[in-house]
């Protein structure tokens, strides 16, 4: 029986990263791929579900659907409740995202949310992102394709390395061709501490009405204090592949006793 993989993303069904992922997976033996992706880009939509309007599958080709105005979470939720009614997929992969998803950016990420939705339903899941130099908006996904094939084969021929409600968040170093990245290695990391700032740009339309574009923040990180190992950002800076186990339980356990004392 074929190994079944559900694929989604947040850049939209025509995105180069998604098509590169599909191409890489189709090179594997005994793998059956089903793609359900947003009809339009849904970057930074987070783990959102659409509950105020209906959603519609649109067939792109065999086992490839776009979800009209759907989010990555919508895509996974509906795929699991309609296409995979009798048996869940063996693995879910969300990506390949155009841009990094490191540190607290994971909370914004539609790519990570696709994997979150997968593990909520008991499906082993991977989110994979390509750190980009946006002066080259298309990007090169060669290394990402190689890495995802290695990970899928390792899982397919063995087991998924994480417990329930945890997923793998993979980030690939930026825009390196197959020669430059031959020494890149997989490094297990934690999610780094990212600096944020307000970056909005005021514009006016021909009628003088104001509107704003939200800008992209530079990738500025610090290591977390009191944490062993290295952060996702440090691994990327060194030209390596960052693999971070992410759990959905966001409870701040170390603060519980302090909070109890504060309440009392």
C-alpha cells in the first residue's frame, strides 16, 4: 500500500515552493500525494479557520485541489474530514514556504499552522521553509527538496520522532545552489528569541486617502538565556539546516507557582 502524504502551504497553490515540494515527493517510490492548498496567498494568517462563510474545493488536477479563499488550517481540516474519511494520511507536509519561519514568527506562520492542524488530528507533520534573499523573489529550493526527501524516507522507513501534538519545523539556509550547500548539515535547534519593531509604511491613493503596508522585519535574534543548545537562527547563520521540535502546549509551567502566589 502506498505511503500517503497530504501537502499544503500558505503561499498559494501556484507557488514555486509548493510545486518544488510536489516534484521532490513524486521522485520517491511508493508515495501517494494529495495536495490541498489555498487558492491565494495566506502568509502570516496564523492558525485561523474560516467559520463565517462556506468553503469550496476546486480541482486543479488529479489529487490536487485549491480551496477557494481558504487558509492552510482550512485546507488540512477539510482534507482530513472529506478526502481522508476512511484513513488518515501517513504524513502531512506544509511548505515549502518562501521565507523563514523561526522564533516567535511561528505564531504568525500559516505554514506552521498547517502542521499544527495536522498534529491536532493525530497526523505526523512537518513545516518546511526556505530562508530567502528577497532580492531574488523566486528563490532556489534545491536544498529544501533534498532535505524533505531525506526526512520523508527516514520517517517512512522508520517512525516519526516526536510524540503527539508536536511537529517538525524545518528551516533551510538562504538561496544556496547545490554546490554551495553540500556541507550543510541538519542541526536540532530551539526557537530563537526574535526582536520586533513596528514597521508600517504610509501611502496615499490618488484621492488622498491614507493606507498602510506592514513591512518585513530584519531577522534579528538573540539566544535564549538558560537554554542548552543553539537556536534556529544560529543554525541558519552557520549555513546549516535548522530542525526544531514544536509543541502546541504553550502553557508557561515555570510561571504557575509565581502566578498562584500573586493571586493569593
